[in-house]
C-alpha cells in the first residue's frame, strides 16, 4: 500500500485536470509542475478457478518504479475510470496544490506536507475533516481493490519548458 499522501496527490491531479484517459488500457497523468507526463496502464483479469477479477497496474512514476508501491498517477487513474469513488468536494479542495514543490520543500516528509496542504485548504474555506475522511475512504477502497503491480517502468525525464 502507498502512503496515504499519495491519495491526496491523486485527488489533486484529478482536480487540476491532469489525468487523461488515452484508451481502454492507458491513461496519462501530468506532474503538478508540468515537467513530466506519466503513463499508466492497467489490465483486468478474470480467472476461471476463482471467478474473481483482478487488476494489474503499471505506472512509470517515481514511487511505482523506485519504491514499489502504487504512486499517485495509478490511484488517480483508478478514480478517473470509476473503479474507486472519490468525493468531489475533496477533489476541488486539493486543486492547485504544488505537490512537487512541497515534496521537495518537506523532503518527502508526508505528514508535514499534508499539514501544510490541509492548512491551505482550511484557509480557502474547505472542511479539513471531510477531506481527511474522503482520502481515507479512497485509501480503504484501494486496499479492498488490491491491484497488483505490473512490470516496473523507468520514469520519464523532465520535459523542457
């Protein structure tokens, strides 16, 4: 399971309109600073023995490649495809967050980063408890969905601006 902060980042990516469904198997997700475009692919499998559906996801974001857990692009794609429900108010509350900048500033200390993000959301009039509950709901849905990680793909290089 990814850190909970990746769910917040996924919600922000959706709010910013940075998730684009390419076709039945692929989506692209632009980083918050616009420097990278990540590719997410997924496959739904069904086995006769269990008659259970399974989802395999591959993404070329840093977390998926280096840390081995689903990064925010994969989580955002699952929400965009309707495989996981997400609260629209929480998505709106996390729009415009400079995730890359904050990850760098807080040296990937996700607790401190989320504290900053939620303080900003509260200052803009959003209900922080509702945002937390929405993120936890997505996190639990992700746990239940239990997608398998597909082949690791090297992250893209930053695009020139």
